[in-house]
């Protein structure tokens, strides 16, 4: 998860979508202030979701890394101060996106593009917070995740401060990670599931050097990492980068990473001690997290279904609705702070 962080649909209501909708609604009660297809039924922006999907498709067709970027943005946004699009703000002396844990965030340009399209079609109607969730859902679906329902009607927050960023390190223990998820009303199933977004993610080598060269200050590598994987990773991640050299990126799940597709291989790798990030490998250390990992490694459909529910639950964290917040004209600025 720290790692979600380090990472990087059609209108026809088919039977599959309906039953997924019912499954999600049954597993997680809908937020009372949000609504399915809010823009279609309650606003003048009937085709908002189609506009979003179209823009995501245009990007996805030539940059599949967009899925991981958007999922990480949702994670960073929702876990920090709630799903209020504060992660998108450039405003203020030290916005959330400048926090060290948010280094390497991407996807902002796509969100800007979507916002520009929506503002030209229906000005002042669609929030940046909803755009982020809709876009992440669409990109995840393009990568092989199920097309879960995104309930809409969120408003955008008006402040963003790096001091409120408490995203945990990727080397956190599973117990501490669970405490963190629980503080956001998510449970062990959500945590194990949302970490599965790492299936399409990448990380900077700096986040795994400790595992490769000097684990917890022992002078040795992390014994919970498979030796062959470790050798391969050492080739990609030298112990020190020279001055001016970039901190290299590696795939969190090399099997599906390079084609950016959702697969169960992420969980299979954990069972073989081949996870790249420590938090991912830690899933084997808890009884519940191990059991869920085994189940997902065996049953991709279980993972897909649970992913939909957990994404949906994450999208409910501390949202603003009604008279709270605003609809930003530009996702990078509050309406008051907008220089344009
Ligand atoms: C949106 O419209 C539906 C159907 O007309 C209505 O039931 C619902 O209460 C409205 N929701 C909001 C948030 O305005
Ligand atoms: C490993 O880390 C410890 C604690 O940070 C440090 O004292 C030690 O010098 C390191 N060992 C190597 C070989 O870098």
C-alpha cells in the first residue's frame, strides 16, 4: 500500500455489470450522499462518464502505465485527507503532492485534459474528485480489472498540505499496515486486495535497496526474498546511484508489469517469496493475509470481485458532498486561487 502509493466502460447495463453492482452494494453499503450515475440523472452533464472514459482510452492506447498512476493517485488522495482531490492541488506553500511519500506521482496531465473537456461541455458541474475515481475505474478496467460502479457526487476540497501526509513506508510490517488501513475504515481483506494494484505498478529502486543490500541494518539482504529474484533485482538496482543518475524504476510484478495487466501473478509471486516490496511479501506473515493471498493466487475472479468492492469502499473515505467544498474549474487550483 505504501505501495499502492509507490506504484504507479460502456453504457449498456449488462448482466455482469448489474450483478457486480449488486455484489458491491451488498458487500459495502452505498454512501448515502453519493449516487450511481449522479451526473447522468441529477445534473446537466448527462454524458460526463462517457467523456471521461473516452479521454482515458485515448491515453491508455499509447501509455498503459496510466492505470497504475491513477490508482496510486486515488490511494494518495483518499488515504491522506479523504477523497477530495486535494492531491491534485498545486496551490499553497507545500501541497500534498510535494510530500516525499508522493514522489513520482503521475497522471495529473490526463486529469487536466479530462477537466478541460468537461468544463467546455458542461462548466462547473463535474468535480475533480469524481473525475479521479471515474478515470481510475476506467483505466483499471482497460487493464483487466472489473468495471465496478463508481458512485458520484463528491465535491472538491479547498486545501492541501504536505504536513498531513501520513502514507506509510513500503517496508512497513503487515500489522502496522493493517492499523493504518483500519484507521480509514478498511479491513484486512481490503488491504490485501488493494495491495494487488501493485500488479500493474512500478517502484523506485531506493525503496528496495534495503531489502537487497542491508536489510534492517543487518548488513545482509532480506532473507524473505527469493535468491534468484534478489540477484535479478541487484542487477537493476545498484547499491548507489552516481550523482545526477536517476533512481531506476522496476516493476513490482515483472510478469504482468511490463504489459500492465491485472493478473493473479502478483499473489503467486508472494507465495514463492518473489515479491519486490517488503510490504507485499509481508502478506505471508499474517494468518488472514496469507489465507487471502492463497485464495487470490488460486482464483483470479475472487480477486477481481473483491477489488471492485475495496476500490468502492476506498472511494467513500471522508468525502465532501452537498454544500461542502466546491467544484473546481481547474483541478490544480481552488476557484479562489485560480490564476486564470
Ligand atoms: C438524483 O435523482 C434521483 C432520481 O431523480 C433522486 O432519487 C435522487 O435523490 C437525486 N440525488 C441527488 C443527490 O440529488
Ligand atoms: C547497514 O546499515 C547499518 C545501520 O544503518 C549501518 O550501520 C551499516 O554500516 C550498514 N552496512 C553496510 C554494509 O552498508
